[in-house]
C-alpha cells in the first residue's frame, strides 16, 4: 500500500508538538509539504522531512498531490483553509475550536460532504487515558446515573505555548475571536458531551477578561450547563491558573468519579459503600508535558478504512455551539438554549 501524502498548514506549537511528530511516527504516512507565513518555520520541517515548504496555503493546495492536510492555524483561518482544502479533494484534520461561528462550521461540513472527503476536529481530550478509562467505567453502569459534574481547564495562558509568545494571535480578537473559551473551554464542552453521551441544552455563563492586559479576548470563564438528559454541572476555563487544572469530577448515583485530579491515580472511583478504586492509566497532556494525542492515528485510520472519523465536523460544531452559547449568555446576562 502506498503511503498517505500529508501536508501540515501552520507550523506553530500544536503542529510541532503533536501533528508533525505523530504523522512522522506513523508507518503509512509521508509528510510531503509544510506551510507557514513565517517561511523559516515551514523550511525547518521541510528540510527535516525532505518535503516542500510554502508560505501560502493556496499554492500548497494547487501544487501538491495530497491525501490529507492538518490545519494548525489561528482560529479565524480554520474555516477558509479547511473549505479550500476540501474543495481540493483532500481529507482535513482541523484543530479546535472548529471555527469561529456556527455558520462557518456548517460550511466546512458541507464542503467536506460535497467533495467526498472526511473532516475531523482535533478534540484530543477524548483520547486522553483518564478520559478513555472514565468512558469505560461509565459504560459498565455500576456508578448509576451521572447527576452532576464539574470540569475545569486552566493554565497560565498561551504566552509560554504559542510560537509567537506574548505577541501571539491567541490574544487578538480579530484572529482568535474567543480567548480561554476557544482555547480551553471548548475542550471541556467536548469532553462532557463525550463522557455523558449527551448534549448540552442550556447554559449560563460569566465570561470575562480579568487577569491579562495584553488582550481583547476573554481569559476567565465560569459556566453552568444543563444537558438534555437533565444532568447539571459547571465548566471553568482560565488563562490565569498558575498551576494547571485539567480535572473533571462526575457525581453519580452510586459514587464519585475523579479524573486527572491525583497525579498518581489519574482515575479514582469512590463508591458510596466506602470502597475506592484507583487506576494508574497515564496522565492528561499539559503544555509542558506532552503525550501522544491519538488524534492523528485516528484520522489516518479513518482514511485508510473509509470510515467517518469519530470526531466529525458535526461533533466539532456541537462542541463549538456550547461555547458560543456560553459567550452569548455572558453578553446578554441570561441563560441560553444551545442551538446545534
Ligand atoms: N488540540 C489541542 O490540544 C490544541 C493545543 C494548542 C493549540 N490548538 C489549536 O491549534 C491551532 C494553532 O495553535 P498553535 O498553538 O499551534 O498556535 P501558534 O501560535 O503556536 O502557531 C500558529 C502558526 O500559524 C502560522 N500562521 C498564521 N497565519 C498563517 C497563514 N495565513 N498561513 C500559514 N501559516 C500561518 C503562524 O506563523 C504560526 O507559526 C489553534 O486553533 C489552537 O486552538 C489545539
């Protein structure tokens, strides 16, 4: 079988930490082209993988014979670049948040459908070992119904993450559109939908800029969620937690499920009968400590088997819709019904 020909568009942090090494580690993949507006970033990887460097993604799509691309760009470029790639007949793995509006996200889904290519969104929280284990435990049913939850994702902010540091696009509303909510909140909105196998139906939120003076996007948010099945919970997203929090607690009928709270036992089940189950399954990824995301392997598997990726454009749209509703709730100071 010939190798799948892949290009990576945007050669910043998520590309260099996750997409590029995970494609490079895949035996059935050939990295053939890289694109970045900063030419040395694309050149660096093109030299390393004997590939071609571009500074314009349209030139890359026009010149290269590709099977798929990763879109690792600032949020405002996700939709136009993903749509253009789909129109060129290549499968698309786009980073989260899928887009900046629901209409953009729908246009991405439509472009992929019309051109018979797959669209996958990089919601890697689903694949993290504690979350996979939690899914398995919940499926077994012995915890009973989930009644409420709290989930949080906070770290000091993108200054130490983005390739452009404190001058990053992450801090500019015209490129990021959303701040901590688009960076971190959308991860947890997606995780809750995934773990509960449920849809968020209603949200209330306070989304604010409290800690940073170099930005016109949100850096802190606290949100209340209700799901279609009637579960209620809270979600916090922050760029000012100096100690990272990436934890989730599910309060269930027969016990409590704690995820990524204890660094040793990443999954802890405390049953109401007093018994405790500790699981050492591996950590969630942090900015400093990266672990294999599993997203790239899943994307390649989807292409090879012709099976729609599990984290499809429709899934990305639903998680994005939750975050957009939270921002609307904060702006309007009222609860909002989530419109997928
Ligand atoms: N799944 C995850 O856990 C995760 C983690 C971090 C970031 N992300 C997402 O990945 C995306 C990229 O984030 P990042 O952290 O890599 O940002 P980054 O700032 O480190 O890198 C962005 C890169 O895009 C390049 N770029 C900007 N405009 C371009 C254009 N028109 N054409 C080509 N290149 C262009 C920049 O020069 C830069 O190299 C964001 O949407 C972000 O939300 C996802």
